[in-house]
C-alpha cells in the first residue's frame, strides 16, 4: 500500500509540474510530496527488533538498500550518493548512543496543497461539494421504511439546513467525528488526540542557514522511539514553505469523552477551531516530551505540537474512517479502495483487514471507550501553560 501511495504521490507531483489544469493558488513549482526519506531513531547502540524485522521484510520484498542503517558505513555512503541526509541529528549523537534506519522511500506529504489538489481533481470529474457550516454539515442518516414501519435502507443524509441529499450509497468519512455520528462503531473506532507543536523559524532573510538546514531537500522526516510508550512516540518533519517545523507526540493518545444524545460517552474531536468548546493547549506530558527532544536533538530551535467497509444492518451505508494518526500519507490511493468496496471487489487482502468486525473475547491492542474515568481523558490530564495546538 505504501509503495502504491508513493507512486501516486509522485504522479501528482508530475501532474502539477506539467502546469496543465492547476488548482487555484498552486503553481507548477509546487510539490505535494517531498521524497526526503524517513529516519526512525532509537537511543541505543543496537537496532530494536522491530527495525531489524522491517529491514529483513523490505529486502525479502526486493527493496534492497532502501533501509539504511546510520551506523553502517556502506549505507552512509549510499545515502550520500543519493543526496539524502542520514544523520540530521549528528551533534546529538556525539553525546548519547543513537542508531536509526533511513527509509529512502519515505518523505513528507504537504497536506494543504495535497487537499487542494485532490479537491480540484474531484471537481473536474464532476463531484459537487457543499462547503458550509450548516448546509454542508451532516445531521442524520435518512432511511426508507419497510411496510411494517421498521428501518429498511439508508437512502441519503439530512444536513443541518434540514435538506435531504438522496444517495444510492452513502459513505460516511468524517474522520474522528465518525464514531459519534455512527454509534454502531462503539468499541471499534474511537477519536484519540495526537499533540502537535509548530515551531516557526525566524524569517529566511535573517536565518538562511536554519531554512537551509531544515528544508525538505536537506532534512528527512523522522520518528523517535515510536514504540516506547509515553516517554517516546515523537515524530517530525522538515520545515514547510512558511518556515514552520511540525513536531508531533503520540506516546499517549488522549481522549475527549462527552455524553451524547443517547446518554453514552464518546470521545469527540476538540481543537482551537471547534464549535462551542475549544482547546488551545496540549497536555503537559506531550509538551515536556517535545521540549526534551528539542533540547537534546534540535537545540538550535530551542530559543525560538482505518475501517473501510459496508456497515452491517445498514443497507446503503459504508464507512471510511479510522486513520489511526498516520493515514494522510495514503490520500492519493484511498479512493481506489473505497471504489473496490462499493463494487464488491474485495480481492485486495488489506480490505479483509478493514472489514466490519465484531468484538471478540480477545484483548484489543488499543483500549477503547474508557470514557471520562480513563487516565487518557483530556479532562484528567494537566495541560501546558503554553499556547499550542492540540488536534484530535
Ligand atoms: C494530531 C494529528 C497528527 C497527524 N499526523 C499525521 C501524519 O504525520 N501523517 C499521516 O499520514 N497522518 C497523520 N494524521 C492522521 C491523518 O490526519 C488522518 O488519518 C486523516 O486525516 C484521516 O482522514 P479522514 O478523511 O478519514 O478524516 P479527516 O481528515 O479528519 O476528515 C474528516 C472530515 O469530515 C468533516 N466532518 C466531520 N463531521 C462532519 C459533519 N457532521 N458534517 C460534515 N462534515 C463533517 C471534518 O470537518 C473533516 O473535514 C494525524 C492526525 C492527527 C489528529
């Protein structure tokens, strides 16, 4: 899936470079994907078993010399010959043991440009969109009834302006909001929060060396101790065109449980842009983990946050949701999978994994629906005093 997505990202870049049919606001110099590599680092001398297994699996699949180990001189030479930076944290490495794997196939997707591009492509194909806080907001599903008066089939959606939009097939793809809109997802999908800090570089004219060091041409996407629980789970990206460097924390994925109309608690997204209740801080734990990393690894910045299936019991309805904090990278190919499900062509193995499932006896990997008594509920964790972004 990843390689399919990368091919699709590259072809979107190629399409933009032709300059034919550019979306408003984008030029042929814009890119929606930078192939800057993705570096996964651990603070140890030896690679963790997960990394070793990943390298082995990639080589078995024929992707030889795409996973480069930072301590292997041959690999360092390969990365140099490809013009990719395998040691962006070289200075920090002199003070502590760090080892990592640079995945040459990885990179960073430019989300705002990619969304604009995807929207433009969809509109060119005749897709109609309704962007409006009321007329574009889903309120409820609309059903046809059986002769005895029970619900028969989903026949469309009603928006907040009370208008009915009919559809032979309804696809609910409302991201973290989906479980609160479709309670039958209880226990299967839950909105959890990642914490994101944005560090703004000083203007390029005053700090050209920082703009250069952190540019996508010179700096990879990185992950740090992703499998080490609350004290790890950090990731980040090169700077964007506006000089912002994004650092994310998902060592703990927080929840925001709120009582719903049926009396049950469900976690719902809250951001600084939410209607009603807003959140402008991130949890202290997230802030201090990010600050600790910046102090140790990027001190120059210190001075300056899936399920895709028909819904059983709801004829005419499918969901496409559950990106689990890292699904944006599949943007250019997800529609293809949606079409496969729509056309009942579920031959690709991954679609079997995304099928509706019932909760069994086994202990789930992610504990869901702990509600407001859970230790990860935002109402139970101290928040940082800094203004920062918290996105669910
Ligand atoms: C903090 C954070 C960091 C992340 N970092 C990364 C990353 O580095 N890399 C990566 O690949 N992925 C990342 N992700 C994951 C990625 O953002 C998601 O997997 C992806 O956006 C999911 O896409 P989606 O279309 O399912 O949902 P979304 O992108 O959330 O889109 C859902 C849309 O539905 C709309 N909506 C909601 N309710 C209604 C309603 N009632 N009526 C009408 N519209 C509605 C919303 O406004 C929204 O536009 C991150 C996620 C978070 C929260």
